[in-house]
């Protein structure tokens, strides 16, 4: 275990108890059974489909022989069939490398997996949001983070403009997501025509396409507005065409910018395991098929989504509104009815891009609702399960770069609706891109000029070398808060090479602490070494710890490690919010976890020697074992007639969003604490009776004098 040097004040634990908690057999979840993988051909092509009945409910009891898969209308034998729960182990193995995504065929529906972890990406098209839509989008995103996001979910809020900057990352940290949403602001993109009579984007496009009715109507209106004589009609027409050109070009620029930013998200999200769900929030944008390459860019986005296992759900942030401009716009009055087509279809033109992105990736376009958060919940529910169909490339398909159409039917069930990716694809490209992604995830980064720097700057951490990290805050009266950064590299992943008669493993480490703007606060490099215990044939794990003084704020810690012998490298990163202990509010340090033996040893030692503690960096514990914990309570109030605070601690263990162990509030005896405003509290928590899986351990402290509370939570894994 990792021995982290800490100040003894934190670990002099005057308030501790033994908490042994198991579950009755009736409430214990059964461990998930893991099936053995079978090998499949690397030319396996996979597509995900969802099937719904006439009421819109997902149909989950279908068998392989009920599915019919076609390429350009020609049937293909289904060689791979899987029913998947989003975020389950099966889901995480799809879409990365076909050779690693193989399972026996399903014959029955699978039970939901409690440890499911979904990857949810919110792409906010702030280049096409009105001021009212900005408020609706911000409210809906916050409601998702606070009320809908599951404990095992990871989410990212990404803006088309990039205005959230460094915060646009996939994370389960709600503080980061709140900070990202707070960056969403309205700014005028120059699409609002201020010249009278007002011209809409759809009308400008019609003028660019030489629609004589629209041109004549605007020329007539311009002449009336400017008081021009008939001989100046050509001048008025030139003015109208120039306005249309400027507006169309600006509109096309913003549409391209939105799609380019969305394409960047498709590319970076490709390395995230499992199927990804992208929510596109926008008022809509024009496609301009006659004057720009926007349609080509849209096709590239949907093709990239197919390769990366991404489904797009488009949400119209305008909400419930008529298909005409709002009341603040001076609309051109057209008594002749010549503008009926372009004005009436203005909203349809804006929404066509949103519809196409959703339809061609297997998602849906959701509009005509002001309850965006309900649309998000509905989308999550209907995409939580899906089928994966796979077939092997024939020599003809493998050699051809022709774009082909995929389709799926359910034999004998015309009443069922199959939702899948639309459009035409280069079928071989689907396997080539995924195969390349698999190679990138496992290959050595030895050839890079600075492999650790490359890895630490990558959009998502590499996993060729397993790297475990723990980041925690430590508070001390009168001093800056401190970050405790700990690293573990499992020895079974390291190459122990012989040198001078001994077998050693050498690991190079690069670490950085960045603030919420992405600026480096501190960085460090270290060379780590471990020697094999040849007598017992044990390859020790490598540990490293560092204590960094830090100011209050939101930070991301990034670590990258490389095995010098094999060249394999991996990375880990974690967000952490550092509280400000000087504000007199009740705050807690992070929860420090360690194996049970270390706490017993600590309790028997003198206070002078309590300056270190064995931490479990990976927070992984054997089934039936337990852990000791310690944390710090800061700024607890006390009555004028007493120096002792009145606080109580409640502990809970969650699996997903469900409480599996609930320890009632217990008073804290702080009478012997050296400083009543800085109380260390610890105890023991037993995991007996709990199945393997991911859990969250939470402590909540209630200050019964000040009537305030604070809580901390940390994830653990039972092996």
C-alpha cells in the first residue's frame, strides 16, 4: 500500500468508531456472471439498432433469427448478435475494436446492469441560440446535472463556440459541469437583420437562388421604404441582393462553424468506450445547399458518428413557438402572398439540419416543447437498451469504396419500428477506423518526441498501462489547503528487466495540476523504480505521493506514466474542488481510505508517530473485506458557553443511485480534540455481504448548532 506523508493533525483521530455493516440476504444483489469472450474476425462490421412497438415502447425479447439485415437490399448473414444495456460491460467493449467486442450470441434478454456508466455529451450550439434559448438551455442542463444524472454517468458540456474552454471535458464531477454551464452566455452573431424591411435567413437564401417572387417583394418594399422613383428599381434590386448575399454568407459561416465544432467532438469522442449519446441543443441552422459545402460537412459528421458509435438527439431550444419570427422582428407585410412559402417554411429550413443529424445517426429530433429536461429524460430512457448486429465483410464489400445503404427489418413484424443509422456509408471504412482506434489504444507510444507530454495532453486518458490515481484535499488551520496526489501502477503490468543481477521496473512519471482555465498551477517529473521479490516471485506495485499547497478553487490533476522497458504508457486524471476553510462555513476534507490493518496500527501508535497512513490509491477492496476511513471536519460552530461543537456523522454506501447501506447519524465526541474547529474523524466500514461492483461511500456531517451540513463522497470498487 501507499504510505502518504501527512500532517499528524489530520490523522490524530480522537473521534473514531467501529462500523461493521452487512446486508440481509434478501437485499444483497447477486454478482453479475461474466461470460467468456470468443474471437471474431477483425472484418466484422457492427451496427446498433433499437426496436419499438406501436406505443413507442422498446421491444427487448427479440431473437437473432427475427432480424434481417440488408446492404443495398441484399441480405447479409448475421454472425454477431447482442442485446446490450447502455453502460454495461458489453457496451463498453463495443465500438473500439471489433476483435475485442466479441460475445456469444444472445438468446434471452439481459437483466439491467447496476454498474452501468453512460457517456453523455451535451453539444450546445451557442452560435445559434437566442437570448431566451440560452436561458432555457442553461436551466435544462443544470436540472440534468442536479436531478437526472446517474452516479455512474459521465457527461460533458461542449459549446460550438468553445466558450467553456478547459471545462469541456467528460467527467462525473458535478462541480465541473456546473462551472461549464455557467459559461453559457448569449452573444450576437450578426444574423439578426437590422435593415428595414427585415430579411429572414430563408428569404435571403431564396433571393440567392433567384426566387423572382421574393426578389420582387423585397425590391418593392425597399423602394417604398426609401422613397425611390421607378427609375431606381435596378439600384433597389442590387441593394436587396447585396443584403441577401451578406446574410447568406454569414449564415453559412456560422453553420460551417457549428458543424466543424461538432465534427471535432465526434473525433475526440471516438476514443471513449461504449456507445455515446450526444444531445444537440440549438435553435437550428441553415444548410445552404446552393452556396456552401455545409451539406458535405454534415455528411462527414454523420459518417464520423457511425464509426464512433455516436447517436445524436437534437433538441429544438426555441420550444413551443409558431413558425414565424418573434414579435420583436419587423416582418415584411406581404399582401400578395408571394412570401408565403419562404416565410412559412423559415423554421423548417432552420430545423432541417437538426432533423438530418438525428435521423442519420439513429436518434430523434425533439421539438415543439418547452420542457427540454423531460425530452432529455425520455431520450435516456429509450436509448438505455439496444441490439448490436454484426456481419463479416464479403470480398466484394471489402474491396469496394462505394457508399452503401444499410437496412434492418424484423421478420413477420411489420408493426415494429426499427431505428438505426440512415444514409449511405463506405462499409470498409467502419472497420478500418475502429481497428486503428484499437491499435492506438494498445500500442507503445515510444516513438513520440515526449510520450508523457503527448499522453497528458490527449483528450482522453490512455489505458495501455494501467494507472491508478487518488486526489484528495487536506485542510489545516491557518494554512493553505493541500492536495494529496497519489499514484499506483500495478506490478503485473510492468516489465521487470534484469540489470546487475536484479530484476527492476523503471517508470517515468509526469504530473500536472491545472486550474479551471487550463493553466498549469504546478507540474512535476519523477523516475520511479521497483525491484522484484525474486524469492516469492512477486512483482511489486509502484507507488508515488505528492503533497501540493493549493488555493481554494476547481482543479484537474493529470498523471501520465510510462514503463521504460516496454514503452507502454497510461494516464489518469481527476477533478477536485478545494474548499476555502477560512470562510467560517462548515466544510470537510476529502475522505482518506486505507486497509483495515493500517487504522488498527494507527490507533495503537503514539501521537508523535501518527504522521503517515497507508492509503488505498485505487480504492479497490476484496469482497468480504472492509476499509478504514478518516476525514476532517472544519469550522463546526460552538455555543458561547461551551467550546465543544455539536455535530453528528451519517454514512451511506451507494450502488449507482440506490442506498445499500445506511448508517444512522452518530454524535461526534470532540471533547478531546486539540482544536474544536478542526476535528478529525475516522472509523471502520465492513463490506461483508456486498457483491462485486462499483459503489460510492458518502459521509454527511450535520452541525446541530449552526443548523448546517456538508458531505463528501468517494468511489470504491469491490473486487
